[in-house]
C-alpha cells in the first residue's frame, strides 16, 4: 500500500427507476459532493443504474408470463448499460475529472452473445478514467433469477490500488462461503458489498465478513420510495399497497475487527464519509488470517474456475 489512510464515501440514494439518465445525474452530483469532502473511493448501491425494481412482478407466475409484463421487462432492458459502453465512458470522464475511484452497481446488458440477457454487476472505474473491471452476481436471489443471468468465475474481481486491494460481492452472494474465500485468497483489503437488504440481519453479515476476512467492508444500499417509481408501468399495482418507503437503507462501513467505522444510515438519503486507517488491516491479521496462518491447506482446498464460460467455442 502507498497510503496509510484513505477517505471513502458511501452514497445511499435511488434514481428514478428505469431511468438511466436519472441514475447518471445522481452519480455525477453525489460524486462531486463526496470528492469535495476528500473522498478517493466512492461507492454506489446494487444496480443503482437503473435501479432495483423491488416489489415488481413483471407479470410472472409459475408457468406463465404476460404480454404487459414482457413490456415492463423490455423497458428495464432498455435502461441497462453495456460494459464497456457509452455510460462507462461518461463515468470514466467523471472519475478522471474528480481523481477518484468509482464503484457502482449496474444492470449490464450482454453485448457479446445474444444481447437478450441482463446481469447484476459491479463496475470499477479508476481515477485515470479507465474501466478497471467488473463483477457479475453469481446467483441472483429468488425472483431476481427471472431478471438477471448468472455470472461466472471470470469476474471474481480483486484489483490493486494505492490504498490496498479492492473487490466485492453483491447482496446475498455474500452468504456464499466459497465465494468469500475466493476473494480472501486474492488478498482483499477493502471489501465492497452493494446490497438491496435493509434488514438487521444484513448488519450481522457485514460485521462477520469484516471479522472473518480481516478487511474493511463497505456496504451500500438504496433508500427508495414509491416516488422513485414511474406510475405508468403495467404492473405498478404490485406496489400500490406497499409502505411508502420501499428500501430503508442501512449503508455502513465496518472495520477489520468487526466494529463500525460508520454506523448504518437508515430512512434517508445521504452520503457516509469515513477515513480508513489501513494499518488496522495488518494489525487485525496478527491473530487470524483465513487464507494464511489460520488456514489448513492439508485439510481444506478450494478450486476456482476463473475461465470465462462460453456457450459456443471456436476450435
């Protein structure tokens, strides 16, 4: 590490759902606000672009789908981004202007094969404006599986920065012990966990990961209300009787011994700012290192397939 400390920012907000431009505008304004406060790493929630469609059914039931539901989904598909693409180019220009690392949850539209599949992804942009990498969620949770495809081991991304190695997993794939181990084995120092989970149990999860991985954990959720949903959706009725606050947030930053560096932010939009003392990472691994002196490779071994999976291979 070149730095002993780094200031980070966690943006808890929500765009207008299905509105890519709304998300991009919020990223620009929040990033500028965070950078003005000295943040060098700025994190946005799970699928911030173009939003998490909590509560929507898209007309899907076991054994059937509807025409109107397909139209809602096509609207979601149209608001997704490509990686790389026009939006990542704009994000790169923003990151370069501000001299920051941007980590943003997005819905990625596949551009390599059929263009018909979406992925829940994290995109990483460097302060030089370059696209550093991405991670695709390995297993979408529950009904998410109808919206997003499954990622593969080629995007279990951890990358070097002047303030340590950064990477992460999305929401409930953080409950996958072997996926976490794959990141620990790459020496992750700052573990980023965008989520859509605002429950108390999520706080237990991120504190456990910090203590298990002896790393900083940055968790980022959306604060979303019904006002962020376009009311002309075919299945807007799905959320009509839900509470006005659809996601109450809970974004937080946890240190490598499991203590809060920034307490959970609840029931409001906001930006958490914290200075991380990176020396605490080495200090915390004095008595526990999950993939180092506390591992037993003579008993336990993990094999990770990090090859990109293709349905058609040219030989």
